[in-house]
């Protein structure tokens, strides 16, 4: 069995890589999707966010106003507060999912796609934590894959995703938002230095598919060997 973290900065294309790995046979779960589920009404995470950030973050439908919450977190300087609520619960849910996968298949490769693997560790240590799954990603994963791309490419992808078919004002705002979000993330050069595998996603689909297949073969072989 092999626990793998798949990470990359905003606009790097890690979701594309995750989809390719899933097609090849990996078990893949998206941390963002899991986090969204934990932030739904009735969940402990939801209640704690409302307690900490106030009732203003609740929309008219009773669910969190994610745009407002994101603005408070990224532009209001409260991202660490939000992460301290969401990350422990999300990581516990990821661990449970991984355990269920391995119970069914001892040679499985279980991959968690998450933008913030290294950032979770950084933030935990900044809070004074020195042990446990938050403070050391090696307690969570056997291998980590980092997906990279040039910053200009990342920003362009993010803007296109957010503003496809919209006016220039949207693009200006989205670019500014992308830069704020990227400033909170650890630079690729630091992630690459700590990664087990690096996948460059510069835009060549064939090259990307070839590299993903190469990495998959290595992961599968390691999991099968039990090393």
C-alpha cells in the first residue's frame, strides 16, 4: 500500500494530473471536495466557522457564503484562523478514507489531491506544533508529487477558469485575486526540493500524460513491493 500526496500551487494543473492518475488505476480523493462537505450545515466545521467568523458568513440559504468567507480569509488576513478549523477535520477524514481503501486492497495506491500539503505543515509549526500529522506531512504520506508550472501560466489558467466569457474587469480582479492566493502558498522551488516526484505541466498534453504514466508505474511498483 502507498499513501501519496498530490500537490501544486493555484493553476498548476494538479486536478488534471489527479484525473490522469485515476484513469490509470489510482484511488484519488480531492481535499477541496472533502473540505466543502465538512463545511455544510450540520457539520462541526460549519458550526465552528460561524462561531469564529460570525453569522455574516451565512448566506440566505443557510449555507456558508464562500465568497465572503474567502474574502475575510485571504484579504482580511484571517486565513490561518480558517485553516486551523478546517485542516484537522479534513485530515482526519482523509485518514479514514485511506484506511478504508487499504482494507479493501492492501496493494492500493491512495492519492490525496491537496493544494496545501506543505502549507498545512508550515502553519502548524507556526502555531507551535512540532509533532503529529499537521506538523509533519511524512506522518500522512509515503510519497509526495508536486505539479509545477510557471507563475504566469498559473495566473492565466486561474483567470480563464474564473472569467471565461466575462469582461476585462473580471480578469483584472481575478488576476489580483490569484496573486494574493499565490502569495500565501509556498513557492514551487521549495516544494520541489522536498518532493519525491515532480510533474511539470507547461501545457504540452502529450508530455504531461507521458510523465504521469511514468510516475504511476513507479508508484504502483513500490506499492506492490510493500517497501
